[in-house]
């Protein structure tokens, strides 16, 4: 599906990075529960699996997202995203260049991007990005290469520089999610807060309520 800007912001409200290595149970069950709790976008990130394994899980997750009215994207792999018919991909600074991804992608394809510098954030839109993922806002144990916490000032600055919908990622919980929204994000992305919860549906619902509540309040 293709997203207009407002629809994309709505889809980015509660974004689950679904990584089979980060959950004690089947990732498909975790995602189903998270969708029932209100997750609005799912990213498949399965770097430890071979291509066929990623494709097989991706097909299940795509259908679950379609049934729930949520968006589905793939981390890094444009070929896999296109084969699955996903809504988009998410790229980092060491992945396929944004310009090439945009050239190869069909119209309306969502391309997320995680910049490492302010200049990369500023140029992301002209290079073809649809939204930014900025973090880690807080410390996180879910991603070994995430780096040091950047805090709210960097999040706010990169969202402003990019002029793109921006989500905060890294160490986010229902308790601190409203601060992330107040810093200029339109949503939050999580891994462990849902995937390692004993009740993923409840965890997703608590996060969705926190984000929706924060977005409903006027921003200063």
C-alpha cells in the first residue's frame, strides 16, 4: 500500500522491530499479540536467519499486518521486501544508498533511514527517505551496535533538520514514550519492550495508549 504523509505518521505511532533473536518464543506469535495490542507498523529484522527463513517468516508477518491494518517493512533487504510485497524497507548508513533504493523501489514505497549525523538527517529527504528512525534515545541492550544514548536534543534537532516524520528508538517504555513525542517524534520504535515482555499484547497496548495520549496533547 502507498502512504500519504499523514497516513505514514499514523502508521509510525507504535513500531515493532520483530527480531527472532530477541524473543524467547516464536516471533510470529509475539507479532500477532502485539498487533492485537495496537502496534501500527512491524519491521522484520532477522539477520541471523538465511534468506529462505526470512522469507517464510516475512510471509506470515505480512499477512498478519494486512489483517490488522498495520504496515509491514523489512530491515536492510530491498530484494526481500520486493519479493514479499512489503510496504517498505528501513536502511542504515552502511546499507544500500537511499538514492539507489528509491530508484529501484515502486511508487509509494516507504523507505526509512537511520542517520548517524545531523548532516545525514538534513539530506535524507532529498536522497529519498520517507521517515527517520533516530536513536538510541536512551540506553538499550537490544541492539549491540546502537551506540551511546543521544538524548532528546539530538532527536529534536534531527527531526527538525530532516522535515520528515521521525520516530525515536532505543530504551523506550510507556513511561518515557510521552517525552519522546514531546521532543518532536510522531511515534516510537521498540524491540525488547514488547518482544521480551511476558505479555506482548499488554505491553503493546500500554505503549500505544502512552503515545496516543501524548500526541493528543498540544506540543510546546
